[in-house]
C-alpha cells in the first residue's frame, strides 16, 4: 500500500509537466518541473522531463548535462526510465537506451518490465545475440509464457540471417532454433498460429520441405487459420520445392477453381504440367488421381472449362491469359504446336475483343506479342483499327461515342507504339498523329466532367502520347519549338487533371532540358512526395537542382529528404518492436530488409554529401564561418569518417519506370539503369572525396593557426592531417584516372529514363585539377618552416597554386555564352551555358575554401617573420619572402576571375539583356493556338524566363560572397 501510495503522489506531482509536454508548451513544462524540484530536489523523473522539454526547445547541451547526471545514477523507476528512453530516441542515442536498461536490470534483475524494455532496446540496435540472452532471462522469470521464448528463437534465426558464415548459420543457429521449437512441439506447448509460422520459417530456411509439409497438414496446421486457403497454398509451394509435380499440379488446380483469376497460380499450374510432360509422368492404372493434369491436352481442357465456367458470370482475364502463357511456355521449351487452343493471333484478337476497353489490356497483351511474326503484328493492329470508326469519308476525325470506345482506340495506339509501328513514321506523320491525339484528348474531357479532382481523366493518355510524339520530333529535327509545344500540352493536361503524376514528372524532365529548374520545383511540390517516395522519386529533381543553379531549392529539398531518412530509421525500429510484440515474425525479415535498403540507399548517400557541400558553399562568406561549419558538421576526413558511404553496399532504390511511354526501348533499359547506377556511384565518390578533402584541409589550417609550437601535428596517436590530405589527393587522382576512361562521354539515356550526372563535364573540362593543384599548394606551404623563408631562391619558382586562376579563367572563356542561339535562322534556348557556369561557380567556391586554408598556414609564418625582422634591428629591412607576395598576387588573380565570372553570370538574366522569351516565335507557324493554349504558352515561357533570372541571381550572389571571402584573405 505504501509503495502504491508513493507512486500515486509522484504521478500527481508530474501530471502538470506531462500535460504541458503533451500540449507542446515546453517552456511551461520547464517551469512546472522546476516547481517540483524546489520541493524535491532529487526528483529524478522531474529532472528528466525538464531535460525533455529543453531538448524540444533546441537546448541540447543543457538537456545532455541533466541526462548524463541521471544516467550515472542508474535509475530504476519506471517513469524515469521511460522519459529518458524518449529523450534518447529523439536524439537517436539508441545505445544509451540499452545501457540505461542494462544498468537498471542489474539493480532489479527480476523486474519483468525492465527486461522487456531492455529486449526492445536491443531490437532497435539489431543486436540479435543480446536479444536472445535477454529473451531467455524473461522466459526464466515467466516460464509459462510462450512469447518470450519465441522471441529468443526468432533472435537466433536473425543471427543466422545476419551471419556472414553460411556454415555457422546452417550448422549452428538454425538447428538450435529448430531444436528449441521442436522441444515445445513435443511438449505440446505450441499455443498460437504465430509460433507455427515461425516453425515453418525455420524449416524453410533449412530446406526441410518434407517436415514443413508435415507441419502444414498435421495437428499444428490446424492453427493456421488467419488466411483463407493458406494450408493449400503452402502445400502447393512445398510440393513445387520438393519437385513433386503431380501433387503440386493438383493443389494449384484446386486453388484455381477457387480463384480462377489468380495469375501466379496459373503460371505455377502450367509449369507443373510441363514438368510432368517432360518427365513423361503418368498415374498408375489403379490410381484415383483424376485431379492431376499431366498432359498438354488436359491442361488445355481445364483452361477451356474454366473459361466456360467464368463466362457465365463475368469474364475473368486469368484463364484467357493462361492460354497464351501455355503457348509461350511450350515454345520456350521447343514445342511449337499446341492443339485445342487456337493460334496466338486468334487468341490475341479474342482477348482484345473481350478486354480492349480495359486500361490493363495493353499491359496484358504486350507480354505475348512475340508469339506472332512482324507481318502478323501489323495485320493484328489493322484488324483492331477496323473495329473502330475513326474518320469519315472526307477524312475528318470521328470522335468516340463513349469511354469504352475511346479506351479501345487508346489500347490500339499503345500496342502500335509498342510494336514499333510509330518508329517508321516521318516527322510530319508524327505531328499529324500528335495533333489528332490532342483533339481526341480534348473531346474525351467531356466524359470526365463528373470525375473528382483526385481522379485521372479518361482521355489523359491521348495527351501523354501526343507529348511523346512531339518530343521525338524534337529529337529527330533538333527544332526546339516542338519541345516547347510538348510542354504546353502537358501543362494543359496538368491543369485539367492535377492528379495525373505522369504529366508532372515528364514536365520536370522537359523543363530541365531547357535549363529551367524553377517550374520543376512547383511541379515536384504538387506531386506531394512523402515518406518512401523521397527515396524512390527524389532522383527526379536531385540531379537538376545544383546543376541548374538553384542552390536554395537544393538545400531545402535535400533537407526534406534527410529528415525523412532520419525519421524513417527511428520508425522502422518501432515497427520491428511491434512485430515482436504481436508475433508477426514474417514481417521482421521485411522490416529489416527495408531498413537496410534505406540505410544503404544511393539517394540517401547523395543527399548527405550534397547537402554538406551546399552548406559549405552557401553559408560561408569568410573562412571563419567555414571553420565553424566544418566543426559543426563533425566531418571526419579519415577512411571511416562521416559522412560514411559504404560504396559496396549501396543499393539503387530509384523508380526509373515512373513515366509510361509504351515504346520498346531502342536500348537495353536494364543496361541503362545499371550504367546510371555506376555513374551515380562514381559521381558520389568524387563528391564525397571533395567534401573530405575540404574538411581535412580546413582542419589542417585550424591546427596550424592554433599551434604555438608548429609541431605539424606530430606526436598524435591518430594519423596526421597533412598525411590524410595527401592520401585523399592521391585517392581522388586514382579515381579520376579510372573514371576518365569509363565516363568520357555523356551516356545517351532515354528522356523517360534517368538523368545524367555532371561527371563527364567535370572530367573532360578538368575541374578536378583545381582541387588537386590546391592540395599540392597546401602541402607545399605546410612543409615551410620559419627558417625556410630566408632561402628565397627556392621560393622564386612558380607555386602550383598559380595554375588555378588560369584554369578557372580558361574555363570561363570556354563557358561564356548567351541564352539564345540561332541556327539556320531559328532561335533556340542554349541551356548548357547555365549548367557550365553553375559548375564553374561551385568549383570556384571549393578553391576559395582551399585558398583560405593557405591563408591560415601563411598568417603565423608572416607573424613569425615580422618578429624575426624586428629582433635583427638592421637599418635596411630584409626583402619580403616571395611566398607572401605570390600569395597576394594569387588572391588578386582569384578576385579578377570572380569579377569576370560575375559579369558572365549576370548575362544569363533575360531582363538585364532585354530578352523577352515570350516574344520569340517558337510556335509552329502552320498551326494556330487556341486561346487556352496561347495563354498557357505565355505562362510557360514566362516561367522559363523567371527561372533563368533566379539562376542568374543565385549564382551571382554566390560569386559575390566569394569576392567577400577573397577580400578577407589578406596577410
């Protein structure tokens, strides 16, 4: 009673603090906590809640002091422990949670709640060995409770999956897990379905299919009730793994009778039938296995029966596709003749007749078009076209009378495009078809008047196809007017149907081709990219933001992406905990794989590195601010340093098939995807090395400036910074030599595929030489001692750093250009000048930081020189060592180059140059815009113009900051 009363009193004292925290009133929570502490100064939970409020106010240091104090006292009070765990979770100190509960367990070894919390703490860390040990401690406390025991079993299974030693996994961990479950089976202690599921998981991992089948069909299988036909499906899968094809065939046949539209069942049924045919299997004469279809004729008969049965109610796609799948599988195995089904041509025509008005028809039919020859494909499309009335006798367009007729026409166009019929069209024919598609789209909007704003319009695919055709005309003619026209049509589609992401993603691609990122950001925001989409779709804009000089937008977007990855890592840990609590052992594998894929995501790694590089470039107008930034980022330039990128584990989670184009790619899509992944990793490595080089150089400069003894960092246990900088420079040079061979030209990606990085431009134009030369200069200056300054003869030689302004000036000369270019009397937008000057500005920013490091090294040397001169007291002061005058000249050269670059960048602003993009005659002179199209065209060109202005302004501001940076580097 006394203990319970004490808890109630503490609860009443803490209630006002809890209420303030729940309402987000953190300042009031601190006040309430201080009130409680005035009366009870050792009230641990009140202190922790105060720390939580401080943490949420951003006062991390004060919060950390309180938490460290309480942590060292090894609290055991449940409320205190829970509050501290919340604090540690918010700052993502998961190891501290485990240590906290481990200490509490030592003080209260029989406390079940503490042990449960300790187990969950190890789940967050993924420490499967400690999970197992803690779960067994819990089991000893409550030997009659199954969940804790099976937590231990699952922890052993996870050890087997995380072990790199396959022999250890299969020879020790899995057999141990099996014995532990078998013990409970023999003792008849298995109570729940989840425990049976875990047993099946273990048997599957061990390849014990017979034992797994016995579990499914035995007494334990009676507990598998949560999923309809689970036992039958599992039995069919196990029979397939055991290669017992007759039994598998019978099970899949049973499942198809229950669900005749299940496509995977049809594929497995056909495969099992084929295996029996190949092995010449036949039932024994006295066998009662009438449900086994062991010949092709029997399979054909079953498919036909299923079609007849389904057609009485409603037509299902599965059996009709099964006919085509059977023919396809037989042809792949060398049997070209199939009786009782009809020819592939007839089956495809029949399928179109039944399902041509469904959106899925194209996706279904394209899987089987290779079953017919090229002439048959043309004949098939022609026969489809004859089923529709598309034009009258005068050649005028006849529009569809309803949605189904319109969808049939769309299916035909999609199939024609996929089969390459549109590839044979000349530009004029494609333009005619594009205009017809646009008209049919406009007419089709009538059918969707009553649709919700979140619905896709029935005719949207007409407009999307028109856009693809216009882009292809632009690609073949290099006439930019068609690219603009495609953008106008897509903008119209997006306006009429804001829910159609296809329009928006394709618009982002097309605007980026024109070098206009401004509209892309609005479109990306309208996509409402959330959660996992940051990883799968982030690439849509990530390669364009910095490339096109929109640094502020890049910084904001990378911040949003990194926030998702940080939050997700916390949330997936909670998902794992929930899976253990509720016994969803199957889901644990999925959550672990999901967490690993996000941790090793290419997009995540790129966002980390690019965000840091952007901060160093944008948030620094002098070298002191750079040093503060590097300190704040806690970048470790060593091999294991932050931001750590494990290139061998990186995975590509990008959704590269988001844009539907209905065409057979002229190149291998998988090869393009693989090359893009390699290119992204190569560019990431260069960017990561650049970041580490900058951080290392800045740290070296700080060390030299703060060192009174000038010991060059010797005597430290860690590798000296100048040695790390030298090795980083060599590593960068090695990778550059490797990549120059592999990425010597821009890969010809499809416009619907991934975007190229800037690696080819970076390598071919020699931007890396700036960083490499500056590393040589820094190391050269680092090795100077005060007495070396008197040996002026050595300093008369040109320093490597003198090359850098010359490199930058030559690049500027090469990159200077205007926004508009004219070829054969036709004006077009020259987008490359934007990309080139943005990259050059970034290279100059990196060189500015490294020049700042040189200044940090030389400043103490000059101070030491001046002291020596004053001590000598000679009538004629000695001449200034050349190293100082060379540095002054170097700064002057950088300053002049930056000013020239500022002028060149300012010339990108269309307003300053009195260029009115909207007045350009970019429209096709043979066509006349509708009033709506004319208004949209005007808005499109205006948004492009505004984007160029933003690029010019942001790059100019960056260069202006660097001019201030150089001005602060005077000796």
